[in-house]
C-alpha cells in the first residue's frame, strides 16, 4: 500500500517520527523537568498535577513495551494513551483553578501552560495518525505499520545491549511482553480502584489520586 488516505508512506513515516520526538520532549523530558522544578520552588499545584500525570502516563511506557515485542495490543494502547494523558492534565478543577491564578509571567507557570497545550497538540496529531493507519489496530503485518514499531524496537535493542553488558542477562521480546502485560494489569487495577472508590467520592477534585 503506497498511500494512507492522502499521505504517502514516506510522509506518514516522517509524521510518526515527529510524533515520537514530540512525545520524547513534551511527554517525558519537559514534565520530568517541571516536576523537579515544582518541588524545588514549592509550587504545590504543579507538583500535584505532575505527580498525577506521571502515574497516568505510565500507560505510554507500557505501550512501548508491547510495540517492541510487535504485539498488536500496543497499537490499541498507543491510540488511547495520549488522550488519557492529556485528560489527566486538564481534568482537575482544583488544580486548574490554582494554576490559572498563578501569574502568567511567572516562569514555571508559563512553562506549564505551554507544556499542557503542546501535549494536547501531540495527542491530536497522534490520534490523527492512528486514524490514518487504523488497519494497524487489527493487524501489524502491513508495511506502514513498521513506522510505529521502529523506535520502540530500537529502544528494545538498546535495552538488550545494556542488560547484556551490565547484568550479563538476556532481554527478549517474550520477556518484554511479559513485563508489559504485568504492568498493564497493575495499571488497570489502579484505574479501577480510582473509578470505583475515589472518583465517586472526590469527582473532579484531585483528592488522593
């Protein structure tokens, strides 16, 4: 297949790589920096927001484990994870009010605003690309589906080399998939606990999430 809707395969691959690069910067790098910054500057609202975000965004790391093992489930998680991640940074009424009350000229406040909007743009881009490649949700045996698996597989090979060098162990796709399923089960248990117990009690207030 040479085209995905109005995109050629090379164009689609470039956009997938762009999505992964944005994710590396704004879904991992910047929120990690912001979390450290918030703790140092005692910005409790941002600290709380980032703490919740990191709990929720662990689903994206689970997705990368599935993709590195060429699991079809990874495509489905990759489709929904960014939406859940973005939802986690806009959902909380109390945290939104506290952040909105912070002076916009305050560096950490401005950076947080930029981060939230950029992450939202990334989620839209990611969703659009998955809609273009919706067949990958049913089967990964298509040429353009390789674009989604390339970076996770490269990370898998890097992890394999590091584990071999440091621990003299063997990191296989089977082990990666096992850890992915184990992490996903724990993630779903935590999510169900929040939905059943915390959400009815606290609603859109961060509470003890």
